[in-house]
């Protein structure tokens, strides 16, 4: 089973409605998930009590009062009773396919991070979860009107408890930390699994009124800039294109033609060109011939990108 933890914004207005939708969807997952809501924002304690989930008000914050990622992850992993963790943004609705994917990925015999593409929709009203076909209706609505986001937009992170330790003090809800978490998983030799093909993560669109400077403050403010500094450079900015594996309806497949592999090959190619220059000059080997060989190797990665994992 999975422990889901999140850091909601204040439960008021439209953001209160969509966060309630998300929370109600998590509560209805089967098998049941443990849910931990972190923070002391307006209405959070009442929402946790209403849904019968755990509330943890104490968390370290930035100088602007925003929760810090390292504190949230430390608190959640220390309190969790399940071996599988999921950090998710508080506006994301999970459907039954999330639990199914979690059960499958939990059998992986190595450390991992499972992430996936989100689908954006406009939803202004509370969902009726007492309606027996609510999931079927929502899925149909998302397929018709939803917008899949690019591979750099990551809203949920599933990993074994204890996998992430001693994280930098990123600010929650600002730029860069999500992409850094993907890079960190790879630096820890964990599998980076893209579950986009099997999980429909439904993100409900919202404004940025929770920040005094609106959208600009969220993406370009002092906290966002600090997050980018903590990221340590754009080579630590990974996306779904860097996944080492893809979870499909039937298998877990190696993603050989990933951005990570391409970057590694390009680095090796550059090093080889430098180291072999004296030898190439001696034997008259042309750079163009080696580049053609490189192109053939890249095509081979594409051919074998669907190789199955034992």
C-alpha cells in the first residue's frame, strides 16, 4: 500500500474546491492509501478531519512562510506506515489506475522513482463522488477536453520510503525542485520510470492568487530563483524524456532511447573525438566517418528502445 503526502494551499475559493476534489479521490483509492496533509494553512485541519486523514501542521518554512521540501519529505517518511511513498500536488485527482500502477511498481527489485505526465482540465465545481460512474465520466471528460502537458511538468513522485534523504531546502510550489528530484533519482542509481501510459493524473487548472505577485512571483520571484540556485545547473534538470523505463499496460520496458542515454552518448562521443585526434590524424580517419558511425549507434538505440525488463 501507499502513503500519499501533500502540502495543500489554503482551502478557500476555487482552490479549495479543486483541492477537495483531489483529496476525495485519494480517499477512494483501493486498496486504501494512508494520506498525510502537511501544513497549517486555512481550512487544512478541517479538511483532514472531514476526510479522516492525518494532519501534520509543523513544517519548516522559508523566510516568506512557504513550506520547505526537505522538511516535508523528512516528516512524511518518518511518519509513514507504508513502504511506498507518493508526494503529489494537492490539485491532482488520482483514478483507480494509480493504485494498479503502484502495486506493479512496488515489485521492482531495486530503488526507483515513478513519475508521469499530467492532464490539465478546467473544473469549477465539486465532483459528486457518490455517483457510481464518477470516474468513468471524469475519464471521458479528460479524454475529450484535457490537455497533456510537456514532459518537464511533473506533479507526482512515487518512491520507496527512505529513498530521498538530506534534500536541499527547496521551496514547495516553485520552479526547479520537481525536475531536480528526477535527476537525483538517477544520481542515486534508481530507475526512473515513466508511468504516463498507464496513469491518468488529472490536474485541475487554477490561478496563482495564492502568491502576492501572482504567476510571475511563482515562476520568477525570489523563491523560484533560490530553487534554481539549489538545483545546481541545468544538467540537473531532468524530464520524462530522461526516464530509464516505461511502464506499459503489460510490461516494464527499458527506455534505451531516453534523453539520459543520448546525453551520455554525446559526452562519450565528444571525449572520443578529443582523445583520438592524434591517432585519427596519423591514420587519416575523417571526422565525418565517425559521425556517421555515431548516427548508426543512435538509430540502434531507437530500434531496441522497447526491450523488455526481466
